[in-house]
């Protein structure tokens, strides 16, 4: 990659494809004009003055981000969801590596 070129932001993915920051900005702008809207993570309203991110509601970017359902979520809610996913994936990786996943797959289920 040439100096000065920037890789597409890893979270700017729509339907599994990286999009330009311009496309992303336009999508954000359209949502900004439609606030308040319900946060898909906590169900509270996102107000125009709140700090929010465009959130991949259907499928997280870490798992491919093939969703087209991208809408605002509170930044705190979005980051919390991302952290939980990261932790779940780490635990799954450890379970698979240690052989636990094959022996006792129910251990991978989240606690009730
Ligand atoms: Zn929220």
C-alpha cells in the first residue's frame, strides 16, 4: 500500500463489503437527521446530542458484518456489545484449543 493511502476502516462494512468513509459519513448523516431513534442495544432513545455509533445489528463485523441492518446505537452500548463478543470468541477459542469444546460442548453455552 502506498504511503498516504489509508486502509478502509475495519468497522466500515456494509453487507460484508468495506465502504468508503464518504459513504459511511453519508449514512451517519442520514441517521443523524432521523434522531431520536431507539437504540437496538438498550431500547432507550438516542437523542441527537448523544454520542452514538453506527452499529451492525444483525451480524458483528468480527463475524463478517454481512448485515445491511446498520443503525445508530449509543456508543457505550455498541462498545459493550463488542467487548462481550470479543470475550465470548476468546473463550470459545480457548475451549476449542484445550479440547473442552469437543468433550463438553454445553460449557460453551452462556449462563442462564
Ligand atoms: Zn443504548
